């Protein structure tokens, strides 16, 4: 059975594209991120219904992660992650900054004490308290 030919689309909504490119799990989450000011298009704020075009630059904040991507292909359908990654290209500066932040987070986390003692540490604490 042949698949129907896909017709290239000329424009799409920002929230739909962010969902299709798998930056957000649902359109609703994409809409909330846009309304919350965590997505900029071409260095300006945007609304969920903003029309995106090929070549637009998006700055996306998800938690502590900051991404800057260039829109390569428009899509209004969510597909596999391998296809979603072809819809955009992350800038080199964004990639370097993200890797540096990840490394910094890893180094800070390595030096932080565990939040709660595990079973072995609790037993050791009891032994120390009993020796007094």
C-alpha cells in the first residue's frame, strides 16, 4: 500500500512545531512555555499561534536547559525522534554552552553530600553513637 505524497507546508503555529519537533511532550506544555516567556522567535517574544517560517531562530528554555535552534523544516505532525531531529539545527554556541552547563552540574553534584544517608551509612552512624 502506497503512502499518500506529503505536501510541504509553508507555515505552522509555534506551539504545533515545538510539539512536532519533540521539545515538549504535549501541545499544551508548548503553549504554556510560550505564554510563560520561555520561547523566543528571532530574539522577540512570541505567542502560541505565531506563524513560523524556515530559517527562524528559536531560543527555548526547558528547566535549566537553554537551547538555540534554527528552524530547517516545518512540520505539523509528530513523528519519531529521529525525524524530529531533522526539523532543526542547534547552533554551535548553544551546543557548547549546554555541554559546559552539563559538565558544571556534574561537577557540583559530585561534591555535594547525599541528601539522606543510605542503609549502610545509617548503621555506621548508630555504631558511632553507641560507642559514646
